[in-house]
């Protein structure tokens, strides 16, 4: 079931099986997706990494994730674009810069507890019913339901994945804001000092902050990981030459980009692409 609004709003709500699993590979601009696993046999490759998901696990994806389907028996898919729903300006926690979607370089996954399943099932049924409405209030109703879903997911993710979930203070918000800014500017801003300036903080303040709340990673590591993720995606999924990829990622010359890539991956961009090609050729038919 799809909703398309007059101002480019888009919402997809559907059950995915082996018959229509091509939907998982679709990439639409400015979209975010929730995948709710309904069985224990779902196997996906996301950005070249293999994942096996269990029943009642939920995966949060951005438009930048590349999905390849291994095995799908059944899952529920919610996909929406920012024109339909983005509370980026007034509710960062459950919006597009919130903890579920604050960066494409990580893969947020959580499990729906048994005691919460009824809420999710009821909301899915209400969602499905409202998708078939056709009055002037439909979009408002759908937006309310989507926000409810994001709130439920955020609560569970915070409980399961964030060690300091009970401390919603300025430090945690600043970490999320940093990640969001990296997502916006990683192609043009490559230093911690540039992001510190955007946040009106010193680089040392950010380094100290991430030592406490960064999950063992420094601000520079997060910037570099995001650049590497994009480089990997472009080398894996496009035919762009290294010179063009270097330009896209904000490098003045391909030599500087190649040195960065080799330092991160241990291979030059051309060697990495050749290794990918060789691996595909050796896959069993």
C-alpha cells in the first residue's frame, strides 16, 4: 500500500515475501525505512556485509544503504520520505536526526520485546486500515501513526542499545548532532575542527565528549568511517573511476584519496575493486 501526497509526500506500508523482495533493493531519494522481521530466516547483505535476522527484530535503514537479498520468508516494511515526515526542526530524538537514523554508517537493530508486540501489531492494523482511506484527513492520521511507531521504536532502542538511555542530557544530544552533521557534510568537511566550529565547540571538547559517550570511537574515526563507507559503496556498486570518486568525496586529487583509502582498507581503490570483481567471478552459480 502506497500513499503519495500532492507535495511529494511518500509512504509505503507492505508485507514483503520472496515474491516481492525486490522492494528491499529499491533506493529512493530522501527515504528512511523500517524492516520488521516476521520470521527467523531473513538473510540480507547490507553494504556488502552479511546479516541474519531473527523474528521480531527491527532494522532502521537510510536511503544510502545498499541492500542485497539473500533469503526472505516474511517481513513488514515501512518506508517514508522526508516530505512526508521529518521532524528535524522540532523533535530531534524521534526525527530524522534522532537515534534511529542519525547516521548511515551504522546499522541500528533492536528486538521487539514480547510485552510490546501487541502495541506494534495493533498499530500495524490501524496503519493498514488508514492507508485505504481517501479523505482530507488521511495524511494527518498517517503521520500521527508513523510518529507513534517511531516513538515505540526509539524507546526500545534506547533501552536495549544505549547504556546511558536514562540520561537524556546535552552531551547525548551533542553526539547525535555531530553524527547528523557528518551525514550532511562528510563529502566537504574532513576534520574535527570543521564540525566543532559548526557546533560552536572546541575540538578538544568534542574529543572529551566522545571519550565518555562515543562508544569507543573518536570524532575523527566517525568522519573517516563515513567517508570510507561512501567510497566502498561507490567502488562496489558503480563504475565511477577513482578520480571521480575522489572528487565526489571532496579530495583535490586522486593520490590523496588513494592514500586515505589504503590507510583505511590496506588496499588501493583499484586493488579493492579488482578483489570485489574476482570474488564475484568465483561465486558458485
